[in-house]
């Protein structure tokens, strides 16, 4: 991902009135292009993974259908707002480096449309989050706010990792606090989520290091350099797996060992892929797979991940 700063004065090729295109296109081509642009700008795959994992964890913690539904809506709309705000804020920078894989640069959707969609999704996220209670709601909104802060500014600083660590950690806090009973998340579960988030951040930046540098973005991975970041990403993911496997009380069972081995293999594969194909997005995809395995292990240890205060 590249970075940018919010602006209401976009270049003419990034703004425009979509309604005029729709009125002269009775076949609905413009509407389909707009829908495709919104899907692409939402970063649909990781958004769906994060939302699904939150819903699955909520169910594993014994939440009823209403709570699981609200968690899904809150996390899903929060993820949409983050994805859309990212491509809106990054529009100028993406255009400057010719990122034609981005829907705004490709002309599928305007930055102005993404800005409106991001705030609309954020409004729904606020309502759904607070419907689960003030404390869990605020925890989730702080997590979403951290992601917006990353998009707006922090991605270009040495603190680029912090929103990922904070937001992933708070996502675990949100799901546990929204579940029935006076339970709180175990410290090891929050630490594992934060490590997963930080590892995903480093893996996600690897393909765009040069494009980011060309537009003045210098987050932590950029400052460390490609080689160090290619090593750091799998190390963080392996550390998260180790915490998930060893965090619960008692000796890990067979499922924990098998799941841990699979997750470590995926993390190492992400590191090898990053070294072999620097521009590939496979390492980020593999880091999401590591997160899936870790959440499965958390679900299996739900009684240990959510404890009485």
C-alpha cells in the first residue's frame, strides 16, 4: 500500500460526476464499473478474512446469533471503511507512481466516491460496535481509528507498525468483551493478535517498498530495508504462533502442535516467497493463512483465551 494525505481538491482525472456517465449508459456498464471499483478498493480478501475470523471467534466464545451478527457487521463495515479510506487517501500517490492496479487510477471509481463510501461504512460501524456495549464498542472503534490513522499519516513514519499491533490486539479484546459473561481476554491472546498484525504489516509493505519510497513513504519496513523486513515478517508470525501454542495453561495438545506446525510452515513459506519474488503479494496472503490457523487454535482454547477478571 502506498500513502497519501486527505484532500478535497483532487485532480480532475480523479474526480467527476458519475451520475452523468450513468445517464448516458443505459446498459449499466458504468454501474458495474463502479461496483467493481468499490470491491477492489475495499481490499476485499483481507477484509473478508478479518471479518470471518472475528465472527468465528465470537461463535467459539459462546456468543448468540445476535452478538455474532453485530460483531460481523461491526468488523465488516470497519474493514470496508479502512479499505476505502486507504484508496481515497492514497489516490494522488497511486497516480504519481502509475499504480494502474488501483481502481481510482484505473478509472473505475473516483476518490470522492470512496471518501463518501468510507464515511458511510464508518457510520454503520459506530452504530453496530456500540450496540454491543460501550466498553467493547469503544475498543473496536479505537482499533478502526488506529487503522485510519495508519492510512492518513502513520504509514509514513517509524511508527507504521503500531496501528497494526494496536488494532489487531484490540480486535481480540472487542470480540471477547462482546461475548456473554464477565470475561476478559487473556494477555497471551492479545499479544498473539498484536504479533500477527505487525507481521502482516511488514509482509504487506514488501511489494510496494520502491513505489512507497518514490512518494516519500518511509515506514518501519522501509527504514529497516528490504532484506531485514523479509526476515522480520516471518519471525513475527512464528512468534505469534509460538504464543498461541504455548499460551494456554498446561502442555499443548496434539491439535495445538499440528496447527502450530502448519502455521510455522506457512510463515516460513511467506519468508521464502518474499526473498524469491520481492514484488509478490503471496507473503501477505500467507500471513493471512497463518492468522486463520492461529484463530482456529484460539477457538479450540476459547476457555483459556477468555478468562474471568
